[in-house]
């Protein structure tokens, strides 16, 4: 069944059918945003993903905003997902899709094109996720010249590093969450990294070796609707100095100058435009070099993840999920640059080394008593099992603290103090 979707300006506020494909705790507020806008909300769940994230839809406070739920064992099975979406579309025509999880953007984009529903361009999303292909497209457009190569093993990786010089970055050619990414200082470490990755692990999609970029790590959050870019935020990122590819937190907005902000946004817009992503809200990770020049780290054809949309709201940016729904319903959106009133900071942490799993989470009430309204959230949730494994990717974090304050330095200091003191209570060294 095919259908050409048309959205007139005069029916922008008419009820529509929004289909969410999978969910996470951080993006569940989008259900409420869609319902608040008056739309019919359908969710296609993925049990495999929910189990890996240890989340329970039935207990989510946002479950009540979903009108219809469909359950798949694994939504990344594009055949099963296609059959389910076609059935949903036949029963009630779909006006817009929302897919906020990396693994589902390309499958949803492909199926959306098949049934004529506006969404991010499928071929462009696929190219963005294939990191070497993304760099090739941007190099051809004259936007980014970061040296890179897809290699089959140590010999080719070492030859690349010999040409560019160490350190180099080694990462999966296709992946997310910093899993399998390393900054490698010398041939011995390179050999150890490649030898330590199990067959069928993160490098099953290929091994990408890149020139090392240094500077200030930021991300640009930008929307694209009807050919018009929406500048939403530049966020500053923190990483663990003992494993540079592991992100330990974010502050929104970034502590950069207006000139740097404009340079980052102009670069992000050029990147998204060159890739031809079409519509959506995109998360563009960028390194600002010592010369002030932005360089691409990674382009994600979806909205920023984890709790970052909530940080955007806490900092005074508004409801980014309402904007997300409106963009994916192909509406005309008018919005100027975001004017933030506060600084919102998150710090994530996990175990530095393998440690026995504590019997219980320590009392955390001291943080709220001491920091009051500056502390928005502090959570510690240990994974199942007897041992907490070393954290070397985003999925290895077991703790999170969110802080909001009118002063940037104070926001960051409070978050880092809470992480330090929580680690002391746990009696373990954590990534920070």
C-alpha cells in the first residue's frame, strides 16, 4: 500500500497519526508532547532493546499517553518491522514517524519512503551511519578533510598510523555509544586493541582508523524543516582522560563565544545539507581546533540521546520533543535561535575496573539536602550480575547526576562534586 502524504498549512493543527518506533526512558516524554498536540499516538515496541536497556514500558509514567501499542521481539528485523508498519498504516494511515534510536533510523526511513510518509532521507541516513562514507561525502563537498581508512586488521591500521602519525582513533565503521572506540598512542596499543575485540563484536561492520583531532569537543543540535535550519543548541562535552572516547557528560549551552557558536552552527548546517538528510533534528559532534576551525567527529541522523533533551528544557530551551513531533509531521516551523537562561549539566559514571556489585545503592538523600533546587536528579542503578564490568562505553554507566544553575562553572562543579562524593560512598573508583 502506498500513500503520498500532503500537509497543508491550514490543517497543521488537525489530529494526525504519529508512530513511534521503539522508545527509551530519555525520549518517552515525546509521547506526552504528541498527545498534548492532539494526535493519535502509536508505539511499536522492541522487547530485545528494552531488555538490553533494562526498561519497563508498563511502569513508565508516559505509557498513558500512548493510544495503541504493538510489540515486536526485535524491531531491527526490518522484515518484521515492515510487516507491522504496513498493517498499522492500512488500519490508520500514518502521518509521521519518530525514531530516536540509532539502530532504527535507517529501517524506519526506508519503510517511510516505501509508503510515502515524510521522514529523514533513507540513503542519507545510511551514509551518515557509515562513518567512512560520511567522511568521503563531506571531503568531496570540501567541508572536512579528516584522514581516515577502513582496514581489515593490524597491518593496514599500522600502515595508516605510520602515514598520519600517532595517536590515531580506532572505532567501528558503523556503531554508536562509543562502544569499541579507542584513542591509540602507539603500535603496541594498536595491536592490543584490535586483538582484544572478539569476533562478531563492535568491529563486525568494519574497522575505521582516523586522524586524531584535538581541541574543544562540542555538539550542535539542529533541526531541519521544509529546507529551513533551526539552530537549537551547542552543547559542550566532557570525556574521561584515561579513555578519551568515553563521554562523561554534557553542559547545555556550551561555554563558547558567539563567534564560535556561529561557526559551529554554520559548519553543522553545511554537513547536514551536504549529506541531504531532508528533515529531522540532528546531533552533530564537532571538535573546535586550536585555530577555531570546526571538524566533524560524528553525524547522528537523530535527536540527541539519553537525558540531553531534558537538559535542553532545564536550561530554558523549551520542549524539544514538541518540536521533534511537529518536524516529523512535516509542518512549517518558525523558530529563532534558542535563548537559554540557565546551564544544565549531566555527568555519567561507571566503574573504572571490574568490581563486585554492591549489595544495595547507598543513601543518596544527602545530595538533595545539600544542593536543593540546583540538583535535578541523581540516580544509581547497578546492572544485574555479581560483577560490575569496567565502563568503556556509554552502556557501561550505572550512575547519572543532572544539575541546573544560572552560572556555568557552578553547574559543572556541583555535578562533579556529587560524582566524587558518590564514588567515595560506593568505595570504588569511577569514570569522571
